[in-house]
C-alpha cells in the first residue's frame, strides 16, 4: 500500500533528475545477458548514489574500502545519466554499474534473488522503504554514508512518525555529517547506538590532479586565453541568471583589470546556447572547451562533463553556483581545497555544516544579493593579497577535516 501511494512521487523524482528513459529496463531489473551474468557473479557490496555529488562520495568510499579490503567487488547504481557517464569512466572493470531498481516489492525481490548482496551503502539521503524492509528480513546490513537531513526533509518527515519510526530502524549504521544531522536521525526513529558523527565525507573527496590542471593551462595559454599574469574568475556549477551576473561584472571590469579572465562551468552543460545568448546580448565572445580548435575569446565555457575540478585549480576567484538565486548552492570544497577565494550567495542550505566550518575559519565570503557580489568581486581584485590569504585558510581547513571515509569503512566493516 505504501509503495502504491508513493509511486507517483518516485516517478516524478526520476523524471526531474534525468536519465529515466535510458536503460529503463534496468529500473525493473530487466538486464541484458551480459549485465545479468556480471551482476550474478560473486558477492557484492552495493553502493547507491543519486547524482554527481553523491557519486563522488561513493567512488571515494570504494577507493577507501579497497585500500583495506582489495578483494571486494561492487555493484554501483546511480539515478542520473550524467552520474552514469562519470561512473562508467571511473569504476574498476570488475564492478557493475546499473541504474537503480524501482522501489517496488517485486522488483527488489527479483534483484535480491539474483545478486548476492553483502551490504548496501546509501549515500547521503536515499531511504527506500521496500528495499530496506527486504534487506532487513535477509539480515543484510545497510549504512547511510555521509548522511544529512535537510530542514525541508526533516519538517516533512516529522509529520509522518508512523512511517519514519518503522523505516529508520531498518538501517544498521548512520554515518552522519554533523551532530545536528545525527540528532535529527535519532528523532526520526534511528536507534541511538547506530548513529555516529563522522563529519562530511566531502572533505575526503576534495582533491586535485596537477597534471590535468597543467594540461588545461598549457592549452589555454597556447590559444591566447590565459597569460602569465591573468586573474581568473570562475563560475562554478552555475545556474540560470548567475552566468549573466558574472559576465556583466567581467564586461564592466575588464578595462580597469585587463588581466581578468572569466571561465564559466554551468551545472548543466546542455544550457550552453542559453548562456551564449546572454553573452551575445552583452557583446561578449564565447569559446567552448569542447571545440576541436580552441580560440581566444572573452569567456571560456566548459561544456563537458567531469571537468570542474581541473578548472578550479586554474582560478583565483571562485563563485559557487546555485546559491545566488536558489537555495541549493553547490559544493564549495573543491575551491577551498585548491586554496582559492570562495564566494557564495545566501542559498547554501545543502552545505550548512561545511559553511559553518568555513565561516569559523574565516575562509569564505557570503553575499546576500547581486549588488553585494559585485562589491566583493571588485574588492578582491583590488586587494588580491587579502583574498588569497582567505584561500590559504580554506585549504588548511579542508586538510584538517579529512578522515570521514576511513572511519565509515571501519564502522561498517564491523556490521559485515
């Protein structure tokens, strides 16, 4: 009955997140012969991640696990086509990648008859009632990795105690990002002795590839976009409206600061024509990173998947997207890890604990609106030494917070 009531919600969420048409048969656990053979061979630890952000944590967890238990094989499921593409490139050949099954009793039952699941790792927020119930019946342990419970979700779940008090008892281990998240999990029905505060695994995920950064810098210098003294403003995972604000600022400032360069990495690269239209209206030329032959232009747009971390290392100032006009700001830790000046809008609700850490370290600048963003960017250009000192504090903070994934691996190993 619960499944039937929630089915429209599941289907709507799948549609919003994208990739729901591709290989839809996998969501009913109808697999090709090749996939069926691979997924049925040997025991597997199942890791489920919703989208790109959760996948980065899931992949880092897998790497951490294999440093201690190299023999483990994994089944990885992701909801979105973008995350699926990244996982295809980064997973070990012995691991199996699928879209997740629909959380229906018969589909889950079919999967568990086929796959010898040793345990399940749900990254951050996913709680599937039918899956959890059947795993509990089979005494297969489940961990919520890097767990968090947003204000919005918590408010809604508090209205459903008859649902949460049953559901939250089915998870073996809650590896939560903060004490506030842990307290919410306990309040929703998680047994207190199963809830641990590990801190955010995203600190462990933050990394740099200096070779890839150097390759991009050399390419951009060769085409004339970058010079040795260039100051790079990066729009990181930007959303509609934010690119236009950054381009307007760039246009206003490039005469006073001729060394200023602008790189935009939209959260969804499919929006590149929309962003280019805004650039055309401002009289700015745009170069696409995906172009076969790169040419110098006013703005570089990164319209390929999985490139953000490599361009973050080239930046001096980083504006974190989806935070100016929306409330779901993107991950600021790649920029912080690289020691860059981190600037966000007010909407960083998905990273409250991390933002608090950054504030306490005086390692982030938050603005409330477009006018404030312009003032902060101008001040940073005028006093780059002070701005860079804030970036150095950000990098130190990230290094001091690493270790969550190792603690999570050790804790879940005890359940297996």
